[in-house]
């Protein structure tokens, strides 16, 4: 079996897909994401964890439940919710969110 790791240059495409999905299914999500605590390696402080969690409990199940609710549990990478390089993915989410907020 060959492990295929998407290149970080694909992250903008994946994050754009994730943002579009969140826009469609979770209106207002952009204002609920705290960039200061965003940590893509942490299932409670990643994009999905922040959107579906309560900000208090530390329940790893939040991430999986959120992916299921969004209908992307089988392809979280393709929507920028998971990646091999969590730091690069987090950087891309911060860039995209900051850009979107500035345009509003």
C-alpha cells in the first residue's frame, strides 16, 4: 500500500472547499472561529472542533461528530479539515479567514 500525502500547495484549494461547505451548512461560522486558539492538530480547537464544540469541554468526539454532520467524514482532507502537515494547514486557514474577514 502506498501512502499518498497531498502537497501543501493543495491546501488553498482544500480550505476553499471547506469554507464553501461551512458557508452552506453553518452560516456565521466565520465569526465563531477564534484564530488565537486555532490548532489544527487539536480536535477541540481545529476548525471543526471550534464550530461544533462548546469551547469548554475537551471531547475528542466533537471532531468526528462534526465531520459526520458536514457529510465529509470520508474525506476530511479534501475539505481542509485534516492534513499530514497540520501547521501548514493551520497557516492556510488563518490566511483565508483573515482575508475573508478583511473583505467583509
